[in-house]
C-alpha cells in the first residue's frame, strides 16, 4: 500500500497474510487516496502484481435526527412517526 501510484514509498509493503482475504490497515487518513496491489504465492512461486487499485477513505457519516413535519430525518432517510395532539 502506498500514497503514490508508483509505489515509490510504501505505507505497508510485502505482507505475507496466508489465506486471508481481507486485511485491516490502521492509521490511514480520511479523504486521502491510497493505492494497493496484491499477488498470489504458493509452493510453485509468486505471481505477478495485480493491477493497481485506488481507494479513497471517506469518514463515516454523522448520525443526526431532525423532527420535520411528522418525519424523523436520519441522515438522508425519512422515518415516519405518529404525532398525537395532547
């Protein structure tokens, strides 16, 4: 994983993760672009690098609630509520 698509500087390089299909990387910054590639390895040797993949980390949305004309607005989702006169 690198912050450049040329992989001139690695954030994480050449991990051997066994049979894992996912890998958690901590310490990355939101709104930054990162690049990664993978390659397979087995008793017969190591394959070529995959195509380079680009990812942009976005922050998780903030959850907010607003009561508006009989609907709770949760992010972008409208949730109808029953209003009763007291």
